[in-house]
C-alpha cells in the first residue's frame, strides 16, 4: 500500500510499504477514505518529537471503512464506515474507565520510554513516534486499529467525509479545551491560535454557553474564519498587544478562560521570543512557551488556563508567581477522544456544527509532501488539507 513515511525534519515521502495485518483479535483493518494533517504532525515534520525513526508512517486524524475485523471485535463489522479517535485506549484500565483515554495504561507498549521523562507512561497515539507506542499512522491506504470497539465509532452514510473527519482529533481537542474552562453564563473565553484546533475551541466554547469568544492569531484568513465559524471577536497579535487588547475587551478584568491552541512552536515576539527560539534551536529548551506565559498574565484572577497545544519536554521562565497568586486553575492534556466523539458526532448529525468549514484544500495522498509544505507555511490561505488515499 501507499503511505506517508517520515525520513527526517522536513522530509516526508509517499512510499510503498507492506499492508497492515491483524495482530490482536480486537484489531480491525481500515481502508482509509480520508485523512488530514494536524498541527501535531507539524511538530514531527519540524523534527521536535523525539524517538521518530526513518520510515515511520505518520498521521493520526482519519476515517474509513472496516475491511477486516479480528475475532474478538464485538461492535463493528466489515463494511462499517467509522471515524477513529487519534488516541488509542484499551477501554478496560483505571484511566479508560474514568474517560481519561489518553492516559490509558495498556495501549502504549513503549510506555517505559516515557517514564524517565513523564514519571509514568501515557497512551499510544497513531503515527506519533515510538515514545507514543510506535503505531503505524493513518496517512496511508490502510491502517490497523487496535482496541477497535472503543476507538472506532460508526458514522451515518449520508454525511460527506469532510464533515466527519475532524471528529477524529481536531474537534474533540478544541472541545476538551473549552470543557476544561468550566464555562458559566456570561463568560469570555480567549483562544490563542486560530488553526483548526483553535477554531473548534472557539466554536465549542460557544456551544458550552460562552457569551464572548476571542481569537488571537496573525493570519488574516484564520481570523476571518474565526469570525464566521464561531462569531468570534479577533486580535491580530502583530498589530496590537494581545494582553492589552484582552484587558480592554473584558472591561479591565481579563478573560475567564484562556485556551492554548498553538503549542510548542509558538511564534514569539520581543526579547523573550528570541530567547526561546535560540534555546529551542540548540535543544536547551524543548518547547517555546511564549503563548503560555502570555496566557498566565492575561487570564483574569481565579480564571482557567486550558492548554491543548502540544508540549513535549521542558520550558523556561514560567510565571509561577502569576499562577499561584492569581489562583489560576491550569488544565491540559492530550485529548480524551473516546469521551467526546459520540456526543460531537450527534451535534454534527443534528446540524449544530459543520466541521467541514475548516477545510480549505483537498489533495490525493500522493501529494502529501506538497500538502505538508502548504499547511506548514500557510501557503494559498491553507487552513486544513483533506488527503484522499
Ligand atoms: N492535546 C491534543 O490532544 C491535541 C490534539 C490535536 C492538536 N493539538 C495541538 O494543538 C495545536 C494546534 O493545532 P492546529 O492543528 O490548529 O495547528 P496549526 O499549526 O494550524 O495552528 C496553530 C496556530 O497558532 C498560531 N500561532 C503561532 N504563534 C502564535 C502566538 N504567539 N499567538 C497566537 N497564535 C499563534 C499560528 O499562526 C496558527 O494559526 C498544536 O500544538 C497541536 O499539536 C493537540
Ligand atoms: Zn492531532
Ligand atoms: Zn486503558
């Protein structure tokens, strides 16, 4: 089959590789009908995720049709059309039972590799390095889905792929970011980053009852989509100081909830921005925490900072004083896909949200290299690319 293989920073290739096989009776094999590139894939593409090996198949946001089912699969049959959580959960452990699927104790065979870094190992993720299980990714014609009864959710046949696909990863991530903010009537929620995850965070904050949502980015077409898709107010952070603007837009009090939908490659400004860039480049700091620092300062006293952007390792100069003295609640995580996917699917089916709005491009899987470059550099006003194997 054809698959997108990683060969180093800024080097992905569409190659012919062996087809996946059922390895465990609870697996299914999926024929991927649609997949896409996530901001998290850019961290791999840019070479910031450790433990990648040349030839690894990447990609974790996908949907498709079941073509083979293991003997212990109970809920799915050959021919079913499904959307699959990017996070792999066993459905049986302490963490899966509490709906904290990305903390699964059983789905990451390499969790020992994480222990020195994180203290305990976390779940596996499709196509997301050996640290996260070494699973083959889904930017491919076929993919093996372990624990399929829990990760793969049947979808109706009358909705097009582009309406369903973001329910695999970007939509539940944005939703969880908003959910963490414990939104109350009248609340204002500010979201850093108006990429796909940020757009879904803005929309989800609205679904959860936020009165005002504010998008912060510097890419005009993304800010424009934030206005259309989530009726957001917007801040172009290169034109105005985001912290000052937020104060003004919230009557001097600051947003009740602040969501990071940017992550470890935040574009920084000023002396601190340069400091992070240099330290990350020479690997003295794994992540650039520009947005985190800004959120801690901008958030209202007693508010919530919700981090959905991915950070991999260590950061410098976190304003602990602001977090402690302002009594901030800080929540974060890889998303708990299986917890949110059925509810989000219902919201799409009943017409509350049309996730297809985030797609600006569709390309054949064969053009993955071009798609990565376009998404990374925001060429041709690219916001999200659907890849058709
Ligand atoms: N926690 C999870 O489970 C999970 C799941 C999916 C994605 N993610 C993460 O969410 C983040 C966003 O993903 P995406 O697909 O939307 O990516 P994306 O790269 O399309 O979007 C990031 C956006 O952040 C903006 N940005 C950069 N620096 C900024 C700054 N200083 N202030 C404000 N905005 C800034 C960029 O212009 C861009 O529009 C990534 O870090 C990704 O790894 C996390
Ligand atoms: Zn993702
Ligand atoms: Zn589990």
